[in-house]
C-alpha cells in the first residue's frame, strides 16, 4: 500500500506543478484517492494522469447531489506487472442548474460513449464533446431519468423512422465521376447476426464498410434506476444476473457483492470464497462456450456443428450450476458475506459430476481446436480480420478477451485479486494476433484455465476440514456511512465489470453505476469494422461477444 | 441410349410417330421426369435435409408428425401454400411475381436433357451438353430479378453478389465440362460428343479402354482434375456452401429471398433445391458414368448418385464456413479460370500424342 | 388524453372464427359445411404441424430459446425448428425478452410484416408484464399492450421445457381452431397521420414523415387502468399453465 500511496502523492505534486490551479481538493474514496479537479481543466488533469501511466479509463459516472452534480472518472494502470497496478479517481463538480464539465473524450476516446450516457441519463453536459446526443434512450425522450426531479409518469413519444446516410454530405462535395457511390443500410435491431438488439447504421461502398455507427439502447431496462430504489441486502442481488445473461450471472453477482462488501466492511468466510470462485469459473466456461458457438454461427449462417457442440457442453455446465443454485440461468446465489446455500448433497456425487466434465474437457477442447483451427476456410476468414491494435484497445477501454487477444495481459483476477484467485494456480491467456481468430483462441484458452481453477476448487472443497461457514454475520440492515463511495471491478466473462456505489447512509444506494465491459468494447467497434468487408464486420461483431443486457443495462 | 420417345416407339414397334403423337408422348415423358424430380426435391428439401443436418449436429429433428416425421412434407407444403401472399409496397411487381415462376421453370426444364438411363430422357439434341449448361446459368437471372425487384437493400446486395459470382464461375464451369468432350469423342467414337447420351455411353467401358481393368471408365477417374474443378464451379454456380453468398443467412438476413413469403417463397426454395439436384445430375452424367452400375436399373443408379451428391452438398453446409466475396472472386478469376483452360489444353495435348 | 380505440388487429380477431384460420377456399366453399369442416381440419393440422419460428433474440430468454433449438431439447422434433431470419417466411413469433420504448415500434413493425396466419408466443415474465423491470421508466409492460399474444410462457427465464410446452400448447390450440385473445392496448403505436392532430402530430410535425410509426409511452399505471375500464375490452385470457419453473 505504501508504494501506491507514495505514487499518489507524486502524481498529485506533478499535477500541481504542471497545472497550478487545476486541483481544487483531494477526496478519499474507498478504492483510491480522488482528485477534485477544476471542471474546465479536467481534461488536462486526465491527460497528465494518462501520460504518467494511468492508461485505462474504466468508467465515467455522473452523480447528483443536493447542491451540485459530480462527474466521476475512474482511471487504472494497465501493465503486465501486478505490483504496478494502481487506480485513481478524478472528480469534477458541476453546477446544479446547468451542469457542464469539460469533456475528456479528446484524451480517452472511450470516454465518448460514457459521457454520452451520463448526459442521457443524468443530464450533465460535456463541453466540446464531439457528439453530445442521447445514447440509450430515443432521441425524442423527454427528461433525464436518473435525476431526482424526473417525472416518471409524463407521457413520452418514441418513433420508428428510416435513417439517412450519415456520410452522404461528405461525398456530395465531389460531384465528378470519381465520387464514391455509397449505400446506407440499417443492420438491426432485428438481424440474425447482432445476437440481440443492436442497430448498426452502416454505409457500404460495394461490399466494403466505409462507416459504421452502433446505435444501442434497444434493451435499456433501467437497471441503474431500479437498483437505486432497492435495498443493498437482498433486493439488488437478482438484477446483476440479468446484465450479462449468458450464464455469467455468478460473476455479475460477484461484482456487486465485492463493491458493497468493501464499502460496508463485510467479511466473507474462506469456505464461501472457494464456492464463489468455483461458481464464477463455471459461469465463465458456459459464457465462453456460447461465444465460440455464436462466432461460428456468424461465419456459417446455419445451425452448424460447432454451435451444437458448444451448446451440448453448456448444458452440462448449466446442470452443474443448477444443482448448486437451483436455477439454470438467473442464479441469485451469492449473498452479502457469502452464498445462499451450501453445496448440494450428496456432495461426492456433485463433485463427481464436475470431475467428469473437467476430465473430458481437454478432449473436447482438442475437438473444438480441430473444428476451428483445422478448418482451412475458417482460418482464412478469421485470421487477419477485425484488427484491433493494443494501443487502440487501451484508448477505448476495451478489456477482457478482446484486450488479451491484442496481447495485453490485463486480467482483474490477476492484478487486483478477489475471491480465492490469489491462492490458486492459473495463467492469464494472451494472444498477439489482434484479430478475430486470436480473440476466439483466447476464449478457448480461458476455458481450459477456468477448468484448472474449477478442479483446484473441487480439491480444496473435498478436503475441507474446517467449519463449513457459508455466510458471515451480516447486520440486518446494510447501510454504509453517508458520503462514502467505492469503485471496484471483477473480471467478467467479457472484461472488467465494475460497480460504482455512492452511499447516502440509507439502505439504498444513492448512485449505482455499472461499468459494463461490452459497452466499452462495442464503442471501439467502428475502429475494427471500417474498411473491412461486410462479411468480416459480421464476424468481428461475433468475436466481440456482445451481450445487450450489459451494453444497454 | 435413347430418348423417351424412341423407347416408347420401340415398345410399340412403330417406326415413327405422327407429330401430334410425338408431342403427346414427349409430354408424358416430361411429366414423368418432372414428377420424379419434384418428389425427390420435396422429400429432400423438407424432410431429408432436416434429418441429415440434425444427424450431423447430434440432434433428432422431426419425429412427431407422422412416422419418422415424414408427414412434415405435406404439412409444410399445405401451410406455405395457404399463407398470405404479401407483395410489399414499391416493388417492381411484374418482375417480383415472375421471378419465382421463372426460377422454378428454368431449373425443371433443364432436366429434359438429363439422360436418366432406362429410356428416361425427354430430349437428346446434338448439343445437349451446351443446352444443359445454358440452363444451369439461366438460374441466375430469376435471382437477379427477385433481388432487384424486391426493393430491399439486403435483396439488392444478394443479387449483386449473385451477378458477380455467376459471371466469375460461368467460364470455369463450361470449360471444365468441355475437357471431357475430347474423351467422349475418343472413347465413344462418335461425331456428336456433345450429345448427353453419348457422354454417358462413352463412360461404360473399362478405364481408359484398357481391357480387364476392374475400374469403370467414369470421367471422374479419367479426368479427375476436371471433375474437381467442375464440382467447385457447380457449387458456386448454384450458390451452395461454402459459396452461398447471395443468400448468406447471417449477413444478409435471407439475401434475395428476404421479401418473399408464402407460395413465392416455395417456388424459389424449390428452385434452389432442384438446382442442387440438377448439379448432381450433371455431375453424375458427366463424371459418374450416368446410370451405370450393377444389378439395379440404370435410372435407379442415376438417382442414387444424384442423392449422394446432395448428401455431400449438405455435409459441406454443416461443416464449412462461407467464403468472403473477394476470396470467392479471386478463386474464380485467378485460379479456376486458369486451371480449367490448362486442363483443357492438357487433355487435348495428351490425346494428340496418343492419337 | 390517451386514445384507446382498438387497432385493426384486435377488431379483426373478434369474430366467431379466427380469421387467421380462414382462407380463400373456405370462402368459396362457404355453403358446403362438410367440405369446409374437413378442409379446416386439414389446414389446421398443417399449420400446427409445420411452424417456422421467427429468429428474433431480444434478451435473456433468447439464450434459453437457443437452448430449446439446440442439441438437448431440439424443438425441431415437433416440426417447429426451421428458424427463418426474414419475417416474410415466418409464422410463429416467439418474443423472448424485455421490450422497451425504443424497441416496441420495431417489434410492432416486425409483427406486421409476418404474413397471416401468424401466431405469437410470448416468452418470459417481461413479455407478460414487464417482469422484474416493470418499474423502469422506459419498459413496456407486456407484449400484449400492443400486439396480440396466443400463448404466455411465464418464468424468468422459462426453462427450455417450458417453452417447448408452450409451443406444443400453441400447436394444440391451432389444431382445435381456437381463437386468440383480444389485446388491451394502452400503448398505441400508429402512423403519425393517424394520430389526433392536437396531440402528437404537433410534437413531430416538422421532423417526421406522415407514415412514421409513433408510440405513445406512458409509465403511469393509473392512466392505464382508467383506459381499460373506460374501454371495457375483454380481459386477456390467463396464461397457460406451464411445466417446470
């Protein structure tokens, strides 16, 4: 901790030297100190931080207070060295009546979407933002729903209209014959390859994608709004399951549990930690299986062999998780301070079930690899397409298999351990290809690593001779002290899944912001897809493995 | 080999029919061939395809509707025919409604030139091979009509792809088929080597005319390179996997089919599957010795070989991903074209040396 | 302020015989009862036995829908496994997931694009009532508020077995030629030119084409209750009981 503290002091000094009037105050958040920056200089502060190694902007969240609005930036250091990991927050205060803060989207491109979201839901304007529009709600929406004063009962009108070619003017200047002839096409919200309800406003030049703009919000389910009206202890927990609904529910629950447990200072017994780890890794296996299957589906366009095999294996994992939690998909298994049930009885039988699965897995992985890498045509399609350079990925805040497929070994489980990961033996999988293939390969590798963790957890649980305590003593009402806030993240199936909670001393969070990995990954999509063929754009979309419950929340 | 009319004339011991009877007999022949084709297509497109795909993916597929799910065929047909016919606003009506009929008609008419054996061949002109290949390429035109008239951008992209694909693979298809013509002339000892029945007849002896060899003189063995090239070209010509770009399920929703429903969809779907069988029939006649085979009648052997071709095509569908448009075109123009011409020259050269 | 007149669909579905089960042939043979009855039976059997579901994934339930199609549960066994991407070729619309204000006009458009006869299975709590997200500010409280639904499959999400059961119930219903429920419609999705001049039209007049679909979204439950009482429309039939879950 001392290293980190010293580093924080150094960086603070540096900013004060370079930008004399930029720092107004220093606040203490649960996860790291927060620099209260001058709202008009916040981009300079973030730039200095970026130059000094804080190269990952996790999230931007807007918080409403009685007398002001706050825009909170969470920055992290991404390095391969675990000792080097560190985080810092930046806070900018905005006026109550006309909240406005300087944009940081010129420093981190990934901030673009985050700030649009803050504007959409909270109404904080970002000055000099290149594209200050609504992102989740329809353009015709009236009011900013996360504000206290928002009248939920007012009538709203939403429309369905055809979209115009956004780059038509760009080519209109050039009236001669060499002018590019483009076609605008709406892909989605109903399209077989969008795996949900994404709308891509695509401009095609022949078969080549010249411009693509994702339009999201078709599955915006007001998760943050709902969570802010529910109590910490029981009511919020079912909702995380529905963010990343591809069986990754256990990890999502962990992300919420981790944040509030740190904030409210709740211990988790070691036995429950092991169960949590086991459950999370099983979730990850199921989630990655679906990612591989649907990637193949995008390339084939038919219910093909890889897809079917992936689903066969998912069924097994879902059955194991069902034995544990009683549910196939929406587990609602974790509790603050532990888990809800002990392992299913007879536990030997259940362990045997898991063992059978993990023992067969290497054989199955070999088959997947043959089907994917042994297929000449598939390799031709997947290799060298959807290139995402590591620098660009960091710029946009991409995390998870996407970032690791670009050769950056950032894994929250490794750098900022939680649950029981610290005690276990496993590796971070990275690939240097930066293309669709390496992203899929990373997922296949991670399935194997997860199986390793699962095996170790089963061994530990089998030999457990201490007290089998599944939940620590949690006070009847969980209410962290007023004014405290915390941002923590876990390694979700899709990347860094972070939660930012601001407490006002009651049983309900004042602000609960979900930092969704898919949201950031998708914001880099136009970088990946522009200049590619239409077919490759679809494959790239598949390799990003998006879940719209998490993108739109 | 004789056409259906000749066979009937022989059966009745008649030298020559009057033109009217000739026409009536030809019509009967056409009806027989047409019904065989439609039955096969009906069975394979609706039921067999599902069962086969399910088998490859470890599933069961239809088994509740009738024995082994066989009644799914009338059910599907009745349901699709009874659906509302939607003609979207702003389509080119004439072209939109004509395309499905033309598609189905073109591909079924093409079967007239196929020598099924056992006297089942409706027409056997001197230029039968060229006719058959011309009908094979005709299938692209209804797709263009359908895609262009639908007023849907996905359909539009689908037909654009079809045009590029049809043009790129037209020449390889014809030239790879032509490579067997010298062989037909040589082995069949005939003046009309483009006649379909002569092509089949030339494949009946032992391989390369060497007496005593247990392998038949199928051009698959005598001309393996041409057979491989022809197979690839026919897959591309009829846009089957891995070249199913005009339909491209995951990219273009349903490609040129997007705006079609009900009876129009049935016709296009039927044309699509009949085209696979037409490809199979061509391949069988050109490279698999037509109806040659032991014990069973020639027509039965022919149908078995056609079905085998269909199974291979469906197998590819379940296991091979779609290629990209640039990969497809570069394969067509850069490799297929050169290889087919090289093969033709090679064949001519070898025969020149031998003779 | 809400215009609660029923849309065309709900009116068309109100007769003795569900017009979806009707056909040109039936009209022709209208005076020959034996022929029409047998014909109806055959047609209903065909419609029930062969269903092309519409491939439309929305949210969590679509994962379970994929499981229903895939290896273990294999919906194709019941003749309902040919998923079509294009609405023109589909006849069974399974709606798997939460519908919000932004998506609702699109779902409505897709529903309209499916040619008759079409059937709707609503999957999961969200399509019944908004489910766990009911209190959200932009969540539409059930599919039935703007499109007719034949079968509800409750659950969050329903197990694949439950969806299979729902589809089988749908098939039974079609085989018996039963009519579908009339829907209650607090959210009107109509073309702009059909709205009353004073209400919405002014709001969008300059910006939109007259044939754009516009939805009036109101969160307040009180407003909806009033509209239902005033209208006196038939209550929706209760959800079919399902196994599992």
